[in-house]
């Protein structure tokens, strides 16, 4: 196509990849997304570079890893920079719009890093300076789970006015997205990000809140393999969790219907993905912040110009690849961004494509992991605090999984001497990546029983 494409990022929160039919979900949870995947491109092995809400969002806005952009945990605001994603689109003549959960405007305190001035917009309207450059339409809340529940609540618009959410929250969020699509400047291309909180748990109630009727509608779910035989709280929550995902799917259909109604389907790229997954308190005391696929593996499906044909890509890809990809599709400069352009895969240019993905973990511990098609290798720092420290120079091996024979990561092989050669190879790969993105000299010691006690709640 000769003109610049419109781009929509449809962004879910805490959604496991296996909630989607094309990834193996047997219940009819995602018919619209499955249809989009059969028309577009599905990435079978997609992952997050940071399984925490704020840091993952900052990775999208910057195209950099958490230790590079500095928002390495929740509660550290995104720095106002000229090279942010929305500002690049602004300079290229796009309208930019943002709807939903932001989670990048509040800086709340303690860190051994320089995190700048303290300010709290968790439940207040966000000033223009802290909106990441989105300038043409804005209806958002910094911490949406603090200003809303499954039904009802509010966000704030560009003029700092409170906007009420009508009905179920995902439906109300989509109402604002449709409002923008109908009032936008039809003579300019647009970049719109719709950031849903579903299927994230409702913090103040510690439950997942699907639409009314979800518990009955999805009660016959098949337990994911990594959860079988575990404790956690998935038994009571999974039907509502799937209900949240089903609602997202319904709203994806609403947006696609509007795009088709406006006659711009063939010139609009829609990218569906999530910030991280959920292990339902089976790996530690909360829902993510671990190296396991339940935490870091995400759905990623794209449809639009350059992304058609029902292709299934088997290469390892990351959320960190998305900024570079959409800028490339729009013909905009991507200097200073990590990741890789997913357009190259579709052109068959995979000779230099990486054979592993890299993830940083914060808050409950300072951790790093490398995942290949066959192996998962993770380390944690016994000296660092996941809230106070962005990184460490001292790590200890914590996890090794044989993904070919143990896809649900049930047997940790980190202290098995017969895998020394594999650990050595993966350790080198991990250190090389950490140094490549500026983490400095790193020491990784062999696993020692008891040395990581208290660093993370569960090392299995």
C-alpha cells in the first residue's frame, strides 16, 4: 500500500496465551481473535520482557528493556523523552490516541536508583506531561483497578474531566475507543492504543471479575497443564478469568466491525497482545513475577497490510519487538530501539533471528532468564531487593527446565549435575544479553540449596 497504515494496539493485561482458541483453548472463548488469526499472522512463541504491568508498558512506549528505560518496577513514572513511541508517530503526521490503563504516571518512592520527583496519579487525572506524547485523544486512568471494578468506575479525559465507565469495564473502555474512531480526523492516519485491564484480577477484592454469568458459562474448562495438581486460587477464579478474555474478544469484534464500517479494514493494522500471563499463585504468592511460561508467555496476533494469509510463525518473538515492527510498517525511524522487526520474519529474512528471548524480573526478586525453544534458564540475585534495585552484579542459578520433555515446567533441573554443559551454554547466552543491553559485569554462581531462601517465595 502507498499510504501509511492506521495502527491499533489491542492490549490485554495478565492474559495467558492458552486462553485463545488458536493456542489450544477448547472452550469457545475467543472466536473473533481466532478469526483474526486465521486471516492474519499468529506468533506461536511470544513472550514479555518483563512480567509486571508498569515495566512491560514502558517497554512498549520506549522499545527498550526495563533497565534501559528505568521504569523497572511499578510506581516509577515513564520519563518524558522525545523518542517515545507516540511522539515518533506524531512527528510522522499521525493522530495518536490512548484509552484505558496507563500505569506509567506515578512515582511512589524508595529505590537505590535515581527515580526523580515523587508524584501520585493513581486515582487522579494525569497531566499532559506524563501521557507519553499521546495528544489527539486520551481517556485513561493511571491505575485503572483503583478507579473501577468489573462493572462501573471512571477514567479521565484530555481536559482532566472524569469520564464514567458504563456497564462492564471492557465494554466501557471500548466505547471510548469507538468514540475516537468516529470523531478522528479522517484525512490523517492514526495510531491508537487500547489498554484493557481485563483479565487482571481486581486488587481490592483479590478476584477475577468476568461479566455476569461467567462462572456458569466457563465452568467446564480444561485445567492448564501447569496448574494440574497445584494449589493456588485458579479453581475458583478460572471461569471468571476466561469470562474476562471472552469479553475482550467480543470487544475486539466491535472494533473490527467499526473499522469495516468505515471502509478502512485494508489499511489498518490491528495487533492483539498482552503484557504478561498469570500462574494463579502457584509459583509464588501472587500471579506473575516469575520465569515460568505461565508468567511470561503471551498471545500475539496481527492482522492488516503486511500481516495476512493465516500464517503461523514459529520463531521466538517478544513484546519488545512490537514498537520496532509498527514503526517499520509506518515507515518511521526506529533508532535506539531494541527488539527486531517482525516484518522480516514474514519476508523470510530469519537467518539472523535470535534463538532465545530475554526476560527481566523485578519486585519480588531481581531475576533474569533466557528461554530457547528447548530450554529455560533463570537466575536470581541473593543480595538485591526487587523493589529497591534495578539490577545486580551477583546472581545465583535458580531454574532450569527441559521444555521439550517438561513443557509445563514441573521439574526444576537446576541442581542436576548431568545438565552442567547445558547450564554453561545458557549462562553464557544470558550474560552476553545482559551485557549487550548495558547491565555491566555479571557473576552467576551455581545453584546452592538455601542461598536463595527468601528471595522469591517458590523455586520449583
